[in-house]
């Protein structure tokens, strides 16, 4: 059971803003989800360590979110504490060709700051929604580039509640996977190593990347980003389109007519709508092609 008064006092001492009965619709790019018992804006790595220690000692259910992309919150909400890594832990430091970003930093903002410093290597990551921590957690990527191409290390809280460092070589980074996705750990900051480049060239490459996104992806609608992982030997969007599923809807959820790899919220979609639609898509794709599609968004439950 959550002692709201006690936890609120702890948050105050740690300079962490907290909100009671907070709607997760306001914290997810899908704009879907019920209320959580309490949402805490993490202010620092040290504050996160103290909060995790308290929550574990008191057997309080908790989960971590960043900028709210690539997740799906249940309609009934979350009966626990959300540790929100957002603006309060989003600082970015640049020393030569090394960039250190707080886990809550917007990945797009880090790309911009790197460009302004004349540093190349993150151009294709520009426009990926979400935070630096979330991006590393799933080894986010686009247009042939992935986080693993530029990340050299990270700071994280391990299973014992200790603040640790890890090198990229030990993160087991592969397609939409990292060691963090298998362990009860929390990323608190990420270090990138980039290369010197021409400011205008970098800016141009970023603009071209964003142009592709705008022209091909349904950015005008709420979504969690790509809905299905790429199956070995094919592409989810290709399989879905071949099965004639563009535009398929359940309630307010729809397979985008612009990009079949996206399930979008056309207005008022519920989590159940999205999950029902995704299951229909998976069933039909498996029946017609033999491929088994795997959901990419993480379900908070």
C-alpha cells in the first residue's frame, strides 16, 4: 500500500515533483491510458536511487517511463508509482566529441545540440520520438543507424539499487534489444562518442531525415511509433500491406493508411481498441504469410 503523505514528503526532500492520481494519457504519445496512483518527476540520479530504495523496501509497485513513446498504458490505469524521467533530468553536456545526456533528455534535442557543436553520427536518429534512456533501452534506430553506433557507456541503477556504469560492449545491443530490457535496471544517463563534421552538412542530413519521416509516417496522429518489430526475412509494414490491412479499424484505433507499420489513435481510442486491432493484424498476417509479428511497444501493467 502506498503511503501518499510519506512518499510526498520524500519527494519534497529530493526535489522531485509528484502528482497523485495522474492520467497517463498526458504522458504517452498514444494519448491513451488511465490514472496511476502517483507520478514522480525524477530530479537526479541520486534521487532515483533513494526513491527506488524506498519503493523496494516498502514493496510498492513501480515502473519507469521517459517521453512516453513506444509504450501503451492500460485503460484501467496503473496501480503503482510511475518514475518519470523527463525535463528535470534532461541535461546535456558536450566535451569535445563526447556528449553526456540525462536519461530524460529528448533524443531529438540531443541530436540538435550535437549538430550545433559540429558533431556528426546522430543524424539518422533525429526525429525518433522519446528519451535518451528509452532509446538506449530498446536500442532505437532508423534509416540504417542505431543507438549502438554512437553510445559508448551509460550510468544506471542496478538490481541492488546501486548506481553503476556500463560500457557499450557489455550492453548486448542488438535489434530493439539491450541488456536493460532483460534486467530490473534503470538508465539514468547516456554517453555518446561522435565525430567532427560540417555544421551545414549535418543540418542538411537531419532535415532530409525529418522530411522522410513527415512524408512517410502518420505523424499527425497519436501513436507509439512503429507498432510491430521487424520479423526476420521481411518487414512488418510490407506484410500488413500485402494482407490488405491498411485502414483496418477497431474503435478509435486504425492501421494507418499512410504507413501500415503504424497503429494510430484516430480519436478516442482505448488501450483495448489498440490491443484488439493488433491481435487481428497478427492473426491475419500469420494465417496468410506464416510470419508471426511481435509488438514493439511495452505495455505498462
